[in-house]
C-alpha cells in the first residue's frame, strides 16, 4: 500500500533518488563514525604524551617550585600541546609549578580537591573530574622521575568542541545536507521540466469544454520534446474523440427521430382503432354499443400513454400526472348517457414512469374509472409521493363495494396491478389505493419537447 504522501510524481522520484544514494550516504556515515573514533583516540594519546613530556622535563626539579627560566624549560614547546593546560603537583594536589603563560582555560582547571581518580570508560589512562571553575575536564598524569611529584595535563570535556563530536556532526550533517540538496534539485527539475507542462496540458484540456484539444498551439511551447509528442498524441486522440462524439450524437438524433415517429404512428394507430370502434358502436344497436364501449376505452388508454410520452419529448418516460389526467378526461364518457365527472389532483412534480408500465397504469386507471362510473356520478383521483420514491393514487367517490369481484374487468384489474407490482387496497370508505413505481433515472434520449 502506497502512503498518500508518496502518490505524487515529485515525492516518488525524490524517494527513488534518495534510495539510490543510500549506499553513498551509509558509506559517508560509516567513515564519519570511524574518523570520530580515531580522532578521540588521537586526542587521548596526545593528552597522555603531553603529560609524559612535562614529567620528563620536570625530572630533578626542586620540590619547592620553580620560576622563571627553570619553569619555562619544563613547559616549553607549548605549541605541541595547544588547548592543553599543564602543571607539576604533589601527590596531594598542591601545585609546584604551573604553566601560566599558556592557560587557554584560565587558572582554575585543576580539581577542587586533590587529584582526579575516576578514569573514563574507553581508556584507563585518562581520568575525569570537575575543576574549580565548574567545568568537566579530562586529565592525564605522569610521574616525575627522581621525586614524588606528578605531571598533570588537562583538556576540557567540551562536547561541541571535541574533535570526535565534530566528526560525528560532519558524518550526520553532511549526508543530510546532501539529501536535502539532491531532493531540492530533483523537485526543482521535476517542476521545471515536467509538472508545469502537465498542468498546461490539464488547463488546455479543461478549457476545451469537450471540443478538440489544442495542446500544441501554445500550451507546450518550450516544453521537452517528449511532452510535446505527448501533447500531439492527446490532440490527435481528442480530434478522434470529437469526431466520434459528433457521429454518435448524429446517430442518437436519428434514433430519436425514428422513435418519435414510431411512437407517433403507434398513437395514431391506437386512435384510429378507437375511432373505428366508436363508429361501429354508434352504428350498432344500444345493446351492442355498451359491449363495444370498454374495448374502445382500453384502446384510448393505451394511446394516451404514447401521446403523453411523445408530447413531453422524453421518449421512454411518461409524466404520471398528465397521463392520469388524459385517461380521466376520456373516462368521463364511460358513464354513457349518465354524467360522470372525474377530477385529478397531483403534487407539483408527480414524477415519471417507464413507458411499458405507463400503458399498464393507464389501462388500470381506465378499468377502475369505468367500474366507478357504473355506480357513481363522480370520482376523484389524488396523487401523492411515498417515502420509498413511488407514487400513490387514491380513487375516491364511489360507495363501498364498487370494485368488480368477477368477470373480465375483475381479471384485467388484477392483471394490470400485477404488471405494476402493486396491490389493490380497498378502504372502508370505498376509496381504492394503488401504488405506481416511478422511473429511477431520467431518459437519455428524446429530451427536446415537441407538441403531439
């Protein structure tokens, strides 16, 4: 799994560059630690040698101390023990002679009481103690031949000024600086030669707004050759995509026209069949006319679904409110000679239904209104949205028990309800409730509205 911080091009290349330099960095650190250890050994040896040299030169000196030329003879060659203080002391720590001309640390570098007794862990020849000035020192002792005197030398235990510490800092800081410098150069190079041209391509693509991409006209002027080639390839691909999109749009438009024409002709055919049935019903005796009326109403209900779909311009979807109002308008004639009024009330946006289900819904509403017209003079249809995204239709007005319980109308009502996946809910007050499933998505074709 790649961490989010390493998902960018800059971070991944920088990480790769650092990984490639890890052997060099490890070698530099190893050399630094080795030099640090060697430097510390050299410092300790230098301290021991300085003590031995002072002790050798102090051989035979008077126990009551030396001054002037005799002292200079003991502490001469001061340059060889730079940063090292020296003195000759008795075993109890009393100073016999001290180099006062070269005292880089002042005159308080000797321990407060007596001589140092605690040796350092790395070297038993080196002792450590805190001096009278409060600072920590490392000491070396050497006996003075021919007497009980001791030569003592010291250098401060200053962590920052020690050569070992300086080597350690060099071993750690130098690779860190090398990493920072390399990463900085890599990031600058990536930004200068890659990322800004990629952003230019992205800006050109965003500004094309679906049209052909013009990446080589100016966005990549001065870019590396490989990125210019990439821009040309993207521009060529964009041109092909645009041509293909135009061809697909033309094909979709042609399909829309064909579907519109097909739905229009289906609607006209249904209306023609309904008209023929109406003519036949008008010519037939009254007893036969009542038999021909239900088939005519059913054909007109199917025609209504295609009519509303064609009129809305959304091929494949039908507005439920318009469909029910159209069917209700036709159902006003279902009462025959008797007057039958139907009113429909819907929310502002009742929704849409698939065309296949719209036909079943139109037929179901027509059958219910036809049954209502046989027992009542008025009916009301109320549409309301359900929490689950469906639409509930409530038909009220007829008295209780008006639904057909046998015969063709009963079978058709059950069949249409099954096609819609709804139940016929008859309430105590005589109203009937059905639930219609709405279309889940907007249609992708035929979005331009046209009158039917």
